[in-house]
């Protein structure tokens, strides 16, 4: 089999690259090691309920906003059942002594927080101006004709926590502003302001759920690729690159079949490249850097199925902290687990009043799972099941303290750990968001799409920035190494 472009991995970055390039007339092939497509966009069904594994809510989909324009280009906007979250508080940040709403739209966000912190008007105004300015300095955020160069953005070398403290004097408000940092596994001593600003600003613009599951996004993108004449190979594990004249000629699959291409795009962790090629173009220095990069922490999730018509649906996300600091990813304390959690109800078309299901999410270090490291999902033994049940019970007990009676509404529950993520998404160590970006060494921890092998490119959450918006922008950057990015941006602007 021979193609213009071979894409390894069907996560969001791979599917978006496949869409862009097949739209431009390239013969595209996507290779996926699992039967299900989508990476962290995958869903699963239990007891008639759909559960999202990664994409629980998304951002900036109002008219004129950044993801709205990209979705128009991809032909998604009028085909997805979108539900806008509560404009007065799309996220609620809860501490042991009080809760705080994060509202949509910049002025409303500020004015809502001023009800709790009336002395912080100047600080909040400056904070919002700064994060909006950071986003607007990204050419692919504003669709300007300026060339994209992520390293020109000074926010890469500034710490998010440090920046918030420089804007806001009240310690509680500092933590409220960063209170939804489960969205990026915020690390107090490492997370760059760039990551925080891109995510926070975009959600402040508007926040949405996809009703009835994120798999609909996967299906629409996959159908568009095959409709453009592309090929998608499922249950096909890419194992080795064949190099000829310093370029990749083909990729060898686990069944021995070879897939040839002019270009290859990897939507996998860059470390996977190290085991797939011995090309001298991949230098020892690059190999060492990639193999030693730290990944973000993983997640433990309890998926709740509610008894029919027992627990009210709420149109926001609830983040709870058992301590004053929300920067837990870098300060993980097993003796206090769970230090925090997020409760995210699932939007369905069946009811606006009662919740059918919800995801209950918290951090989990991969080191807790080393006993079962060499096992695969479904075959880890009774000890693993017991471990998960004990963790789920602790998490549900913590939830019950904030929502008295909620556990009596739960019909049943299911769990996943970072090992589950590792097996189904190919993410090293079950990391939730791939490589951990570090403002202390931005050049080392930011991975760009171009590699030393001329026809090998990278995409996905490990390049540039994670999240649906970050990966979308990253896919445009990756495809810009093959096609004229300025012409592509014109098409996106006019979509």
C-alpha cells in the first residue's frame, strides 16, 4: 500500500491532520493500533450511558471565537449537538469553607469574582487583559497572516502560579483563578503562563459540552477523511520505520505488512519514535532529551451511573479541594488522597433536568500502579480490582461530604487508572496531557512538529500545547510543513 501521507495514531491531532491534507487532495492513510478511533476522545457505554474518557467539555465555540472558526472549516459546527454551560458559572471552585463561580465573558468573569473579592478589581482587570493579550499574540488564534513561532511568546518562560500571584494579592483568589487546573495538570513550579492563558482565556470566552458523547466528533472527522478518499486501518500497530536515503520509505505493521508514504505524521508520544527507527538522523542528544522528559501526571476516574431521575443535572463543572492550594499535581501527597477532584456531569439529549451519569476525576501517580505495569486492561487480576475499588470508595466518600445523599443515587460505577489510559491511548505512563511543559526550560520541553528526518512530522498533545484548541492549532502547524500554511489560513478564515 502506498499513500501521500501516512498518519500513525487516530487521536484528535491525527484526525485533524488527515482532514486538512485530504481536503487538499492528498491521499491519506491513518494507522490505529486499537479498534476504536479517537485516542482520548474515545467514549464507552455502560448501562445505556455514554461516558467520555477525555473530552468532557470544550471552549470558544460562540460566533467569532477561535474554535468556532476552526470547527466551521472542519465542517463540524452544525453537526455536533452542543450544549452551552452556565454563563454565570461554567466552573465552580469549591474549598472546605466556600465555593466560587467562574463566569463566561471577561467582564462577567471579573464582576462575578468581585462579589467575593471586592478589593481585587485592578488585579482582575490586569490579569484578564494579560491572558487575552497572550492569546491574541498567537497568529493561529487570531487568524492573522503573521508567521507562527511559538518561541517568540514570552509567556513560555513565565510561571503561571508566579504570574497569578503578581496580579492578585488575595491568596484565596489566586487559587480560585487556577482552580480548574485539572484541565492541564497545573504544576506550581513548572506550568508556563502560556499554557494557563490559552486554556483559561478560551474557556472564559465560552464553555460547552458535546451532548451524547465526544465519539461523535471522532465519527465526523473519520467520515470526512474516508469521504475524501482516505484510508483508515484499525487494529494495525505500527512497529518499525524502513529508512531509505535518509528518508522514511515505509512503516512496518505488527502483521508484517508495509505501508509506504511520501510523508509520515506521528500522533504518538515522541518517545515511540526512538523504538521505531535507528536512523542516524535521530541524534543521541534528541533521543536523550525525549527519553528524559517528564510527562504530566495521570488521572483516576470513577464513572457514575445514576438511578433514573434521582440526581439533578447541573450545567457546570464542580472542582473541590481539601486544602488551600490548588497546585496539587506537583505536590502529590498519597496520605491525603484525594486532595482534589472534579465532578463533571455528562450532557445527554434525554433530559435537561436529571443527570444520567457523571465522571469523577482526580490525580493518580503512575508509581502507585507499578505492580501491574506489565499487564494489559482486562487481565490485571483481583488485586488490581481491589485496589481500584478501594480508591473509588475513598473518592465517593469525599464526594458524599460535598453532596450529601449522592451515593444513594448511584446505581453502579466503573473505574479507570493511568494504566487504562496507557493501554487505550498509547500515552507513556498513562499521562493525561503528555509532555509536561516547564517554564524553567521552555526550549527543552516544547516539542515542535518538524524532525531531523525530512519526511517525518509530529502532531498531537505532545507538540506545542494540549487540549482540543491546542491540538487543533498544532495540527495546522504540522500540516504547514507539507502545504502552504498561509493559503490554509485563508481557507479557515473564510469558512
